[in-house]
C-alpha cells in the first residue's frame, strides 16, 4: 500500500497544495532490485550471467544480493508529486510507515527545497 503525505504538514490545509512524498513497503527482494550497481557487479559472476534472461537465475541473484549486502524489507519513503515519477531514491528501511514519515519530515522535508 502506498500512502502520500506532505513533507511539511502545514501545507495540508493549503487548497492548492498536493502531497509531495509517499511511503510504501518493500520486501527484501524488491529493495534488492533497486540496487542497480550491485546487480551489474553480481551479473559479472558466471553463476548470474543469465539473470537478465532467466527468472530462476534472477531470483538466485536477488537472493545472493539480499544475503551479501544484508538487505532488509520494510517501509521506505521518497519525494513524489502525484502523477509524476519519484524525485528521489527510496529512503529506508523503517519499521513502520510513521517512522518513515517522521524521518522525511525531520531530516529532509524543508531542507531540500523540493517540498
């Protein structure tokens, strides 16, 4: 489930304002799929050379990345204006959606100028 929210809660009452962030849950495999550099490096290994063409090899590659880099599933957030692609990489994982929202608002929200 994806939930949109305002990085600056004071904008929620602004009639012309839209939520500028989203929070969502990813499994460890879904989080590993976002690690493009690590995937390309792993695909140089003989056992993963067919990962781009074979779903079983792809699953093996993702299992290896999850184990090798200690990837965990959880809640992530990113900047994303409705109807547009995300403006940032996912930040996380967090234990629950409220922790992700709090991290966004405390550490990133108004400082980046995109919110």
